[in-house]
C-alpha cells in the first residue's frame, strides 16, 4: 500500500522538508497493517476521546461520492426554487475504509452497546440498525436491541421530536391510527435509505453521558453505508447531535481527520476546550454564512485560493458560498475555480508522464518511476482572513498502489452557479472547528495522530 508521508519543514522526526509552497511526497511502496478503531474510556485533559482512522482506498467510493454531491446540489436547487418563490468530549475518529466506506467513523455507546457510526456534518438525524430488523445490510457488530437496553424509550407521535421530522429529514413523522410510536423515513440522494421508529436512549461519548438522546432505530436500511452500524448526524437542525447536546457542549465541536494510509487516528472533540487541540498553527476563523433555506448546512464565503503560493483568479470567489462537509470525499469547485487550480498546478508540476483519468478525476499521472515528488499545495482563503491549507496527503488520490495512476484529488462542478463543497479528503491533518453559537468555522494545521 502506498504510504503518504507528511512533510513538515525542519521536522526531522517526520522526515519532512518544505520547499516554499510545495511539499515532498514519498512514493515508496510500504505496507501497513490496519489498526481497528479504539474506544478510550479514560479522560485526557478534561476530555474523552473518540478515535478517527483511515486505512485504504475504495475506488468505487468516488462514483458514490459523485451521487452524493449531485444530491446536495439537487437539495439546494429545490430549496431555492421553492422559496422564490460546556462540557467536553474527545473521541477517536477513524477512517471507515475497514468498513467499506470512504467516510470517517467513531465508536459511541448507545444504551449498553458500543457501535461504530459514520460521522456526517451534512446529515441531522442519527440512526443505527435495530433488532428485530426486517431488512438490514450486513454489519460486523451485533445490531442494537432496544429490548435489552434498560434506558431505551420510544418517541411518541405527539412529541416535539416527531413534529420536527419534516424540517429535519424532509419526511413528516408517520403515525398510524393504532401506532403510538413515531415512525421515520429518511431517503438519501444516492438512493440509500433508513426507516424505523424514533427512540430515546443514553448516549455515551467516552465518559460523557447524554441522557434521552433522540435517534432513529432503523428496521429497514439499505444503501451505501458500508458495514457501519449507522450514522451520527452533526448538522445544525433540531435533531442533530450538536443541537441535542448544545446545553452540554455549547454547540461547539471540532475534528482532525487522519490520512488514509498512515494507520493513525484523529479525534472528534465535542466542546470548546482548545487546550486539548494539538494544532501547530493558530486557529483562524471565518463566519458561517446565514441562509434560512439551507440552515442545516455549514456554508462559508470562499474569497480566494492559491496553488504553490501563486494567487488564483475566479469570478466565483466571494459568490455563492461553499459547503464544508465531512460526508463528501472529494472537494468540488466551480468550473472557473477548478480550471484555474488545474492550470496552475500543471504549470508547476511539470515533466511527469500522464495517466488516464479516473471516475470524477481528470488530471492523472504515472509516478511509478519516482520515489518522491514535490507537490504544489493548495490554500483556500475565506472571509475574515481565515485560510485552510490542504495537506500534501489531500492533493493526490492513488488509484493504483504502484503509483502508476495518481490523480489530482479535486473535481469540478457542472455549473458556475452551484455551491462548492469542501470534502473530507482535503480536510486531512487540519483541525476544523465548528461553533454554532458564534456562527463561525475555524481552521488550524494539526497532525492527526491520536495517542
């Protein structure tokens, strides 16, 4: 497996050397042994830890990623057309590759059961597969059984969570004449779905307890969730984890996503204790762009970008805004921005043989004859002088392990007026801080190595 080595200037213990706005990428063929996600019970620095890990690539994941992006754009289009009308918890966050998903996973405890769930800032309702299950996909962990959880309670049809299902999931609570339980149905843009009833149970994040957490007890689930036990919704609506725990964590959370091949883990931190961060640069903040029609999303104002230190020009800078989403893999840029990024990258990354395009990635190289290459890095600028530096591990997507097909890990949107999306591949080794009370998002460099 190709191992991407993060290179930091003058940090000899990491084997890193920075050349202006470029970073050295090792292409040596190394093999790593996947390390399973861990659940840490011991508080550290006033926080409890959930581990995040990434193991290896799944090629079909890019096709599925395209469907997700198209779904998000469709949701945005439909919304606008219809309207124009402080406690702390620190938990390890890991790659979901071992569970056949390119998204990131954490381990939480629901009732008395440890469960591995996908972390998704683009979703709101959290859910897990439940017994008895009428139609469930295969997962390695035992299904959650509400009958053996002493703290489980059903959500009733006349309750506030049931009434808010329409705005949170797009489907109103389904309550039959003789059914006091609140049923739910969530269909995702890629055709995946989960159906069941709402329940309440004790959620444990490391050692932090969240009583009466509302979630979906899925009895009928199908789709692109890999083998994860469910999903943890970190959006902004009433049913999301962030909203339900706002009195505990103050509406603040952050994560540091590890790269896919290092075998290390990152962390998901709930709460605003910056002392537990391991960032190597100060956190720079940009405001969340208010949008009542898209209030559940995290939208930023992207004002500029540079490749290898060279500023880029585009009419889309400061325009429609950009989503930051942990559930999208590859960053999507408006056509004019992507064209500018691609042209400047190719101007600086010259002399290397090309390779066929792959899925949504159209700029690929054959680097099998090289042991290391200098990569121009990407910086994204946001309103308020905030910036996010894309780590060297987020610049290339290795289609083939022998580096004979390595692609620039960015893609273009179909139209200029669509909203861009910053995916998790480009967020690696960055501490991303979400503050829903102060309405801001922050960025800082951090090597996402959990210990």
